[in-house]
């Protein structure tokens, strides 16, 4: 049994609010939380007010401000993710977290369109016996609900915390696992546990002694449909990114750190940092050496040489670095399970090169800005020639059929079920008013972007993840989106000199993959521990009945 600590081995803190049905409910629940998260009961914060209760557990990451929560006589306010606002980042007083509750009002929710997420925020108004919880317009923030007959209605930043409230035995969700395995990411709002769902994008949860309601009121879907016939506004999108960066550095003791690669997203973020005037430093990981060459041209043309450096990662035939030394030589499944729990039980898309996170409290990390989630600014699931021809039918059919064609090692029944769930999800997108290529782009935003990657670490701002950016690019001509032209135009408007520097994907065409392919350059798991990897594949193939027994095949059932 692991030693109990004062915090959970989770990247974000855990909160959960629920309706109390009897006096023993709260104490029983605290016991369960303590055992599951290996946290001392005395370190679990509890606000038990009448018919409602809220609990809170610290994670391994320190808050950027004074605290993750603010408690006074009238209410307790909690955030599961860093709020990049001056008041919330105050290191002397955490009252800014309570003031953020303005977003609960109808007028305040409009602000959520302009704030770079993720957001998972809760306020428990003690005297009024009401709890409100809210997420960002993209639905990236960790916010889940338990709302099924016979169970305690609850809202939480943690799937497991809700499962521990379950009366009786909870069960796995076939819909979640089927849709995840069929496409690589789940569809809809399913989670791994039946009856526990992720809160839809741009929604507010209301919990009282008599009411439990989830109401969508500030989703990206609503905003996109509202601006469908309006002229794209690049300036507003750029300003939103610049504002996110300016807010991020409030109270920081060191310059903002930005990873500048040869790609489109990091170039945009760096340009926004330059033009916003924030104090920052940039770095580029090599190999590929081409990344460094592109970055060097960019920083030289913008006069940023004194703010830029390179960092050498591990490669198959070269030296290791601190980052490279984290390459694990441990079984893949324990690492996947540990990561799954560390980031909250809703994402199997792991950085498999890294080891299992130890249960160690981490002080405030240096703040950095990332182009994460920036893929939504481009076209998805269709080809350039299809966009040129203007007919999305082939792309739509390919999307719904690809899991049957390309995941043939999975049982046919599983693929059929997962496909049906994603088809239903796509139909709902079409019914909502997104047609053709735009339906595929919204499906990417609402499923893969929202459900596949883990939320960024608390010290990382993602300035591209704003409604202003989505509105500026979404309704662009699919031909322009497929090539990423809108983001290129915005970047070049900020720093015109960079228009002369091609992107990595353009320069890498026709080059030697052993020198420019980012995946090829770094050792894969099977190259580190081939025997264990083969055993894993054989086990999976046996389960699907596809293992081969001929001695000449490395994946033998014997």
C-alpha cells in the first residue's frame, strides 16, 4: 500500500461537489478519497453545508497564484486549471479566484469566449445552498458530472472522484472504449465509466438541494454558427492571443518560455509574443537540425538572437540530454495506466517516451506558452484535391469507414460499434448546421481536439485556444484551411520578414527521412525494449484471434 501524502499524484487538483443524503455520506466519501488517492484525510478540504458538500484535494503542481481555491464565510471558489488573469495570479491573496465567479452570470459568460482555456471552475455559495460549475467554450477543461437515477448527483474535475460516490458497483462504458479504439479518441461526452459524462463545451452546471441541471450557454458551436456569414477578423484573433500572453506573465519571476519549432503554431505564438512586448525566451529542440536552421533564420530576421537557444534531445546514434534520459525501459501498460491516472482518467494519448510520474510535490514551474491545440486552425480529414474540387462526399465516407479499413486487428464487432457512435456524432454535427468540409472540421474540434490530448500543464498558456481565433479561421475556404493559409497570414502580418522563411513541412519534402523525420530520429518503444513490446503485441493479437503460429513470424503465438 503506497504511503499516504498531503496531495494526490495528479497533475491538477481534484474537486467534487455533491448532494448529501444522510449525515454519514461525507465522512464515508472522505474515507474513499483518502484510500484511492493515497491522501491523508486531514489534507482533504471539506465544506459541508446543509444538503450540499464540496471536497478538494491538492495535486502535485503548485498554483501559479497563492492557491487553487478561496474560502470565506459566504462561499468557496475552486479552479482545476490556472486562470491567467492578474487577480487570480496574485501570490499574496487568492480572492481573485472568487472574483472570477463573475463568469457565472449571463453577461460574464460572454467573457469566456475571450479567455484562453482550459477552464474548470466551481463556486459553492454556502448560505444560498447552490453550486455552479463552468467550463471553457471548447470543453477542454476537466469537468464531469454524475447524473443517473439512484445515484448522488455531483459535479467534479475528476472522473474517479465521481466514481467513488457511486452506490454499488460502477461499470465500464462500452461506448467510450469502442469509439476510442475505433478512431483513437472517444465520441460525444462518454467517459470510461457508465453514467459519468464530460460536461459539454460551454456549459454551466447548477446543483441545489432540489435541482441538478447542465445548460449550454457559451459553446464554440453557438459562436461559430452566429458568425457564419461575417467577415473573418484576423486582428481580433491576434489581439486575443497577445492578451493571453500578457496575462500569463503577470507576477512571473522569469521570462516566458516558448518552444519555437519550424512549424506553424509555435511561429504564430512567438510572433504574438514579440508584438505584445512580453519578456520571453525561445528555444528549439534538435534534431532534426532543420528545426534549428529554420528557427535561426526567424530569430535573426526579428533581432531575437539574444533570446534564443537550442536544446539537443536524444537520438538513436547521438548523445542524450536531461530530457532524453527520461526515456523509459519499463513495460508499456503500467506506464500507460499511470499516465491515465496522473492526468485524470480521460486520456490514453500518452507521451509514451516519458516515465511514470513520481508522487512528488512540484514547486511552481517556469511559465511557458505553447501552440498546443493549434491544429484546429487547419482543415482536417480531407485532401487538398478534394477541397479544390469542392465535393466533400468522398472525405465524409472515408472518415466514417476508416476504422473498418485501417484498424483491422480490432474485433469487427468493436469496430462496428465504435464506427456507429462516431457516425451518430457526425450526423449531429451536420444537423446542427455544419455541412461538408466544415462538418469534418467541427468534428475534429469537438472530438479529437477536445477529447484526445491531455490538458496542458498548469504553467502553460495556450494563446491560440480562443473563440476569436476559431471565428477567424473556421469559415475560411477549405482550400486555404487545408494548407494553413489563415494562420500564415496572421503570423506574417505581425512580422512581415518571416514571410520569406518556409515552414518545416515545406522544406522537409524530398529530404532524407533519417535526417528530418522527427519520429525516425528518436528511438521508439520497441527499439528500447523489443522483447517486452513483442509480448505485448502477441497478447493483443491472441485476444483478437489473429496471432500467427508459423515459426518464421516474430509475432508467434508460441
